[in-house]
C-alpha cells in the first residue's frame, strides 16, 4: 500500500470498527506481520499491497459505511454479486485495496469463521491464519513463507501463545477435500523448508509439522470423509477462487 504502513492502517481500521461495535479481524499478509514480528518477508510495506479482514455478516451494512468513512470506495459490481459473503473496497488513487470476508473465508476451500473472531483483538486465531494458507492448492513462495513464519513462531498449543491444532484436526477429519489439500501442503512444506531455514529452525518447524500431521492422521474420520476419500482425486476437491480484480476492471 503505497504511502501507508499496512500494519498501522490495519490496526487503525480495526480500532475504528471496534469503536462502532464491529468486530473486524485481520488475516492474510498483514496478520502474519502483526502476529509474527520475525517474518522478515512481511516487514517491508511493499510486500503487503492489500489488506484482508473478516467480520460477521450481521455487520455488513455497518462495514460498508465504515470503509467509506475511512476513505475507501466500494467495488460496486463485485459487492453486488458477492456481497453476501465478501466485500471489496479500494482507494481511488490506487493506494491498495481491502477484502472483507463475512462469516466464511472461501478460496480453494470453505472455512467457517463463526465464533472465531472473539479469540484475538486484532487477527484471526493462529490456527485459522494457518488454515487460510494451507488451503491454497497451488502454493506460491509468499504463502510458503507465511506458513513457515507461523510454524517457526508458535508451538502447537492454546491461543494466543500457540497454534491450536484442534480446529485443523477436526476440519481435516470431517472433510476429505480439506484433508487432502492440508496434508499435501504439509508434506510439500517439509520438503521445501531446507531451502529457507537453518538447521535449528528446520528441526523446530519439521517437528511441529510432523506433530500436526500425526494428529490429523490419528483422528477418526467421518463417514462422509470416507465416502469422498473413495472417489479421491478423480473429481476435483477444491474450488477456483473468485477474481476480485476482474470485477473491478469491468467498472472502469
């Protein structure tokens, strides 16, 4: 976000929302920067071009007013088409944009956020931040570095000082699609981590990945999971994310 400190802007918006009684929580790159100060790849403002937030749909109208009041313009076409679950705003000078997810984070997979915003004052819980990255079917380097930052910065344990494995394990036990993407990515990260971590950090992160992987595999799976697992990869198990920018360009 040119000319803006993304972390400061995210905090400003969250606190402005709180003054109006709205729970607004950060996710994405700015949340990694806020929760993982050692994530060097997120400390350069240029590496956080946009901001992502989550809130509850009961505040949809108030959120629209909030961002207009704070100097953002609505992406009217996108919001008309997708506004039940997601809102998009941008600054007219091209100084960054904002996505706001309502109740659910949906990209390659659907992640319910109901009851999850209360755990931390500024971001989603660490487990949810990790899931928003592990759900990406085609990881890029930015996603990989975000995952490594979370796993390096926090042990498996209770929020806010740890990554609670419970939500991840339960989700992977109920939904084979989530299980497939998460486990593929954990295995991929374990394979690629030596390129990015020194020996000590590799041992730390590798141990946490293996611990999480073991919990996922050891948890009993639902009957729906087993039925979907029988179909396997013959049928695509993930969604194709909506292209927000394409809608915005149609307005120009």
